[in-house]
C-alpha cells in the first residue's frame, strides 16, 4: 500500500468486487516527509578557521545528521534532539557540509548540502625527481612542482647524504650525483616571504654497482657429459655470459638466465664469465670461472673362435684432447688361463693417444687345443691414465670352443633279484671328457615300481669334469608281493647343464635291468561275523585272505551249503570272489532276510574250491578252506489277543481272538469265565468249546456270549474271559471283559441362581425317581464371563442321594468382592454321575451382579519450550475389565493450529489395570518468532459406560526466541585505490512485520555505501544481507583514516523490533598517496655453510620495489634446526644447531616506510663436516708378574657422527714399565716388567672411517 499525500485513510477489504455487509474498516495513517531548509553559514571560511556556525530552520521534534569535509571537526551540535545548528573547526581540505532531517514520525527527508571553499590554503611545497631509483655516479635531476609560489618565494633544498651538491637554493632544476648507495631523504622548504612556509620531504633510492660472483661453478669436468651447471646470483637482469666454442648449452638451457648448463665437447683448459645488472645498474667487472675438461677412456670387448683368429680390443676416447693421453694395459685370466695355454700373455704396456686421436687397438693371440671346454674368456685391464679419466677399465675377450661329445647308456649289470637282494647297474659314458661338469637328465620306465621294487632314481646323473663315465645303481627292494619278474628302463632325455657341444647319443640312449620275483601265497576263508540274525536284520560275513598280496587280481571259486535257504533266509551268493591286486583280504557278506515265521536257527556254509584266475604261485589253503555263518530266528511265539465286548441284558455279542504270527502246524486255544459283578449261568450262558487256529498270521476266531434279561435296576455288570493253550509257541496271557448293560434309568435337575458380588449363591439339586442302592452326583463349574476362583469359588464336590423319589439337596457357592469395574458375569454349574442309570445332563447358570462404581481417567497440564514435543500422561484410577479405549483431541486457545502445534486427535488403549498410565505426544512448532507464551486445550472422551473420561488439560508453549540484530565485523580495510570491504546484517528471530535499518558513513570523504537502507521481511529475515563499503580516494597524503558506518535504530510494526538499537561498524580506509609508492617484492634466497659455522647473507640484494625506503626485515618464524638474527644493516646471520647438516629453511618479511610488505623463503645448505671421535680413558689392574688380557678399548669410546671406529694397533705412547700388544678388535695384552708394581699407562688412538682421530 502506498500514498502520495499524508493523512488518514480507511481501508475496507472486498473480494471479487463484493463488500461484506458486516465489515470492519481499518484506518491507515500516512506521515509526511520533513521539508528541510537550505543550510545557512559561511561558504568561504579561512584556511584552518575555527568556531564557524552553520544551521537549518528548526522543526519541532526533528533530529539532524550532519557531515563535514575531511579534516574538519564538529565541535557542537553533532548529535542530540533538535540539533539544527553546528559549530565547525576547519582544516585545509575543501568539501561539503551535508545535513539529513528525521522528523518526529521517523520519516527521513532529502539531504541538504553546502559547498565549502577554504581561503588561504593554496601555498604547497612539492617537487619531483627524474628517477626515484638511481645508480652511484649517475645524475639525478630534481624539479620544483610547488603551487602558490610568488616572485618573493624562497627555496631551500637538502639532497641528503653523499650527494653532490648536498644543498641548493632556487627553484631549479638541480643536477645531483650520489657517491654511496642507500635510501636518500630529499626535502624542499619554501617561504612566501611572510609567515607562511611549507616543506615537502620525499625519498629516492641510490643503488651500488653490483659485483657479479659465481654461486655455483664447476672447475673440473668430464668431456662429453651434460649437466655442468654455472650459477650466479638470481633476481638480477641483463645477464651476459661468455662461453668458449668448445662448450655447448645443454638442450633447454639459455644464456640469459642466472644459471647456465653446459656440455664440454673437447678436453683442455677454458674459462666461463658472466656479468649482470642489478637495480638498473650494470656490474663493473664480470665474474670468471676456470674449468679443466678431461676426456674419458674406455676399452671394448672382443671375441674369436679357437684356432681361427686373435682377439682385437678397441680402446677409445669419448672426445679428442689438445693434450697427449696415455694409458697402461695388460692381460688377465678369467676362465681362459695361461696355465691351459689358452692365450699369450701381454705384460703391462703403455698405449699413447696423440692430440686429436680417439681410437687405438690392442691384439691378444689365441691358442688352439683339443679339449671340450666351452667358451672361455680373458680380460684386458686399463690403468694409470694421464690427461684422461678411465670410464671402462676392463675389456673381456671371449674364445669360442670347437669340440663336441656324445653321451650314451648301457646296463653293465642287467639282472637283479629280490633274493639277497641282488642289485643291477647302468653305466653312462661320454665320448670326450669335458672341462666342465655335465648333468644328464633321464626318465625311468618299465614294469617295476620305484620305492616298492627298487629305490627311486633321481632322474639326473652328474659326469664330473674330466671324467669319461659314471654309474647309476639299481638298489632292489625285497617284498612279500607275488608279482613275477619286472623291468627298470632308463632313457637319457637331455643334457640339462654342461657344455653346449655335448648331446645325447640317440642310438644308445636307453638300457634295461630285470628284477626277478621270489614269492608264493595261499588263500583261506573264515567267518569273521559268524552270527547273523533276522532281527535288524543282523548280517553275517566271511573273510577270504591271501598270505601275500599279489600284484595281479586273484579270482577264487567257492560252493555254498547249510540248513538256511537261499533267497528266503539270505540273499543268494555268487560262487566266486575277487581279491584285487595288492589286497590282503576281501569279504563275502551274508545278507540275512527277515520273515514272520517261527522256525529256529539255520546255517550257511561256504567252501573254497579253486583259484579260477591269477598268479600261478597262488593256491587254496586246504586246512582253512571252509567256514560257517549261523542265522538266528527272531519270531519267538505268537500272541493271542482278545477284545472286550458289551451286550444288552436281552442281547448277545462275540469275543474276537487274533493270532499275530504264523505258526507252523497250527494250534488250539481253550477258555473259561471268571465272575466280576455278573454271574455265569444267571446273567449269561457259560458253555465252552475249544477254538482251533490253522496257524496263519493275523488269523481270527470268535466266542459268542448270550445275555439273560431281568427287571432289576442294577446298573451294568461284568465278567472276565480267560484263555489257555497247550502249545509252547502260543502266548494266551491276554484276557477280555464282557459288560452287560442294564436298561433302567432315573433323572437329576438343578435351578439357576442370581447373586450380588460379595454374597453366596445356593443351588438346589433334585432326584426325580428312586434308585436301588442310591447314587452320588458330582457338581463342577464352567466359566462363561465370570472367572473361577477369582469371581466365584469353583471347587467341585459330590452330593450323596439315598435313592428316594423327588429327593433334594443344596450346596453353596461363595462370591468374592473385588475392585474391578465390570459388567454382570455368569458361570455354569454342571452335574455328572458315574452311574449310567442316572441322567445328570441338566445344568444351571449363576449370575454375579457388579457393585463397583465407574472408573476415572485423568490428564495433567504440560508446559514445553517451543519446538519440543509435549508428552501427556493419562491415568486410569481403577481396574476395568476388558480394558478401555480413551480418545483425545486438541483445541486452539492462544496457540493456533497448525501454526504453533499439530492438530492432533487419537486414542490410547488401556488393558484395564488399576493405576495404569498411557502417553501420547503433541509436537509444537519452532516458528522463530519472538512472542508471548501460548496455550491450547486437550480433551478426553470414551464410549465405555464403565469409565468417566471428562477430564481436560491445558498445554502451555514457552517461547524461546529473542529479537535481535547481528552485525559482523568489517571484512577488511578499504583503500583509496577502490578496494571495497563488506559486512553483513541479519536478524536473530523472525519478525511479524518488515524491519528497516538505515545506514550512512559518518565521513563521506573516506567511504561510501552501495545502499543506505536495508529491509528484512518475515520471509527472508534469516538471510544475511551484505553491505559493500567503498573507500573514497583523495589527493591528500593523510595516512589511514578510520570512520564509522552509522546505523539507525530499527523501524518495524513488530513491537519486539521497533527502535531496536543497532551497532555501528568501524572501517579503516588506507591512504594511497605518496611521492612514489613502490611495493616491495621479496625474492627467495639461498646460501651454504659448513656444519657448526654461522653464515651472514644480504637477502635484499635480489629484492625489488624497495625505493620508498624505511626498510625493516623481520623473521616470520625461527627455523627448526637453527636460529636467525636480523642485523642492524638488515643482513641476516644464520647459526645452525650443533652437529646439524642438511637444509635450514625459514621465511623473512621486508616492509617499507608505507608499511607495504612482502615475504620470501631462504634455504641454507649446511654441509656436513666430519667430527672427530672421542676416546675415553680406561682403567684396569693386574697382579705383579701377571698378564692383563684387556677387553676392547673401544667399548667406552664414541663418535658424534655415529661412524664406525677402528683402533691404531701401534700405541701413540707405549707403557713405561711393561710391554703392550693392541689387537685390531680393540682388545689388548699388557705384560708388566718382572717384579714391577705400581701405576703404568699408555696412549692409544681411535679413528673414524673419514680419517679423523683422537
């Protein structure tokens, strides 16, 4: 909503063009902007004038925000209500005075501005130099740039130290030459002839002429090798290298850098020089490095065939030399030897290369022989080179052999035998002996087995050097196996090692040794499991054994006899059994077949008859050629069973007799009766007839019984049937009962009863007819809704009737009282009687009326913090049978659904126990709005009439939000060069309406803002807003200026945010004005020193941008393995830690007068220096005329570098009164002079591997 004119407006809401007849009008007040008058006051005050007044027309209730030019100060009226007038003290800078008015309604008007032009501030001293960085001896021209000067102005120049001239007067220009380098302070003072004077001071840098030096150089190199690096100081310019024609720049190198990598192509003496510029100044004298280039000398390898040539070795220089090169050479044995006359010896001889020559040849004479010896070699060794370095000092000459030989095999002992045993043997022969060992591989075959018939052969045989033949023994192994004669065949397969001119004689590459057998064997049989049985069944088993195993399969035939029948008592046997090769025994199983016939034990007999196949040395053992297995019967006896029967007084029924098993020949069963309650002859017929069975399994026979009817009410009567048999195979122990059913009966009845919980129920039972002998009635209970023992006494009992007609009896059932709210409950009373003549199926119902009131459910009030979940507990005060379902629902109060909490409804289930509790949860909403605590209602209900659920609860939500405004610190300084900085503003809680915050710099000459107002809405309150601050540039050298971003109090219709105080932001604007602002650039430095030796370096020599002067060097952090000190002249002294070598690395920072800084890294290489060992005195004692064998003297000596120590076996000073022997391991033997006693001493020396001693 917006309005262009202030006033009150009514707003009526309508929808779709319709206005509700019952509507509310809202009045909106629109406040007007203030109308600020123009600023009145002096627009042209004097330079640095004070107490100047400026004002605007006062509006009641308004406040005013003033700003003044840079360098000016508001001495009164800067803040406060109705501050429409200010007093100002001016400096020397022009600018604007601005004012912004905020009226009583908080509306901000348009800013008003008055331009200020200061009077009398025009005189300013200034000058320039034609260069701010010069070299010693170079002319610098200074020119006047002052303003406001007149004809009466006086000039006074001071050109600083070592200047010529040192001072001058007049406007100039002036030519000045400096003799010594450094930062020079130059000043110009001008006076206008009255009282006003101005002075301007600036700096120039005068650089010394550089003195080039090599920081890395090579003084001696090998010709033709790459990578020889010459390095001078880095960070300079215009490098000028002078390189001899005999050197080339290695690929990738350049002669304009501070480092050059050269390849020297020819031997001789040369020099390399370099010059460069530093800080624009050229070096007065170039640096020169001398180098000696030495060629390398090498000898190649040679080869020749024995008897067909000599060995020619080529000796070469890798590069020509300007000097004469010599080297000595001589022959030496390797595998070719002078003793074998393989070649002619050359004694030490000198080989000479004249200048420019690069190749020579050495010839060695080779001698022929008739020995198969393979290739042999000898050496030609170089030594004692002059004007060259030996790169390869040895050449190898290979002499190829020209002899061949064949290897064959024969069986010199071709017959072996197990008896003895008698071994066989092979002979392996070579047609020519060899000077090297010959290894021959062979394979083994034949019918004999290794490790069982003979010791396994290795598969290889060695013919030693200079040997014509060797043997392979066949060690025969005796055994108890019938196997016949067997063979061992050895076949030569290859020459696995030895001279390459030796091969297998394929016409004589195999031979055979035969091993004779000496074994016979007998075959027998036994019953290893002689007892079988039908139970299981349990099988029997025969074992057929051979006294010695055979290497061939043996088949044995046998016959079968005995009283058992094949295929009915056991599975038929085949009549043959096979004993596999190398097997001592096999079994013949007797698989018993079970049956249901009682028959007795039976036998199976197996008799061996012949060896049907196998080795001829195997036969039947006639003393052990048969065996027997007995099969036991498991059928025992047959059992006769008989079933009980029931018959009416006037009816008949039959007993059924059953035989469970077959019995050979059949059998007879007789029977008799035993009276129980029935009497034989009176109540049933007692005639007996024998029962005959044929003997089949499961056979049945019957005995029929006829009942005798009577008129007595007597109940059922019974008798017993007893069986017997003369056969021992028949079991007649079973008996049966016959029951005669009476056909008379009487009835009993019972009545229903209703009783209140805590009372007693009395039940009446009635017998409607008389019964002879009376009867007993049992009553018992069945639960319906009532539970026995808890709701009523459910103990069963009996009632005894005398037996008269309409006889009645009562019994009582007690009803316990409980505290359970429940509906009426019921149970059943059941009657029963063991007398079948009594009909007792009538029942009665017992009803129990409840006496407990309704149960109550209650709920407690809950208070939670916004965003948490409220957990409510519902409590049931009494037990309720069957449990109860309780519903809950949530309703609005000051808390609104769904803004503040979820609109929940639901239910909980109680099992019905007294004091039972259930819980449910109500989630509340974290809305992030600062607000008052809020409430809502929780109501309960249930459909169960036994429960009162009318209780309600109140839920309270405690607010956890706090309205606030967070402002970050400024991100960085602004600069007059346009560098911006930022800060952020964000709210700490969600507002209910927009929140507006005003922003304005308190010094517009130093900084400006991209926005002057920010607004947060309820939807973006938590999104930080970034404010950009830009530094304002001016032409003044005024240093870094601090100013504030002034933030107005927050404006909002949300009462929590209205007039909320907002913190100001402090900003520093960095000045960028100077005569010449140069930024230092530090460049990495390096150096080296020896271990434990401090070194001083000037790190500024290769740095740039140092012209502004006022340089300060600091160490960023001390190195880990040394220390650094900054000296007064800004050089650095680096001291390595004790005994430390390697690299020391640290960073330094150089800053100029403007506090502009730069950082670089220094790396110092500490060269390791060998530390001498430390020998420690030793003390020992020995008896007079004794001998002291001392342990090692080195045990307590040490070396700082950890080098291994050795001892000088010659003492520095020997003992005075005895003799001493020092051993190389440090042990010693001291022998005192005869009869000497007292103290004697000697001095020994220890040395490390680098030659340092103590």
